[in-house]
């Protein structure tokens, strides 16, 4: 039963990639050493209830050098490294996350 479940998940992932995820960015353009700008939605939390608001309204930009790109279908990740005020900052982004607004390769 577990093998059948894993096969079903794999098929669903392939279908999702074909339908709407590839349009977000062309994977072939992503290479280590490239400079990328990633814009992400920020989810606000209501201070009274502690719940996330349904419509993210703010966008945060993170720009840096691609240090790692992990190709794993719908679970593909990209690691961006930048230095801000003398401090090295690394962030890992799920490429196909609904919180990613856009990815630009500069």
C-alpha cells in the first residue's frame, strides 16, 4: 500500500509541475554563481487571534548569489547567499512555494 501511495504522489507532483509551476521560472536558467532576486509574500499574523491573514499584502525582496540549487521536482530548493552590513546571510527558498511571488536571474 505504501508503494502505491508513493507512486500516486509522484504522479500528482509531475502533473502539477507540468500545469502551472514551470511558468514561475525556467529551471535551466538557475546555476550556481548567478545573481538572483527573489520576491516573497509576507504573511501577516493577527496579534489578537494569532492566525495568519488569508491575503498576503506585503512583498519582501531578497537578492544574492546562488550557492546551491537542489532539483527535486516540486520540492526543488535554491540557496541564496548575500552579505549585508558585513554579516553573511543565507536563505533557502522552495521554488514552487505559493509564497514566492517571482524569481529573477540577473
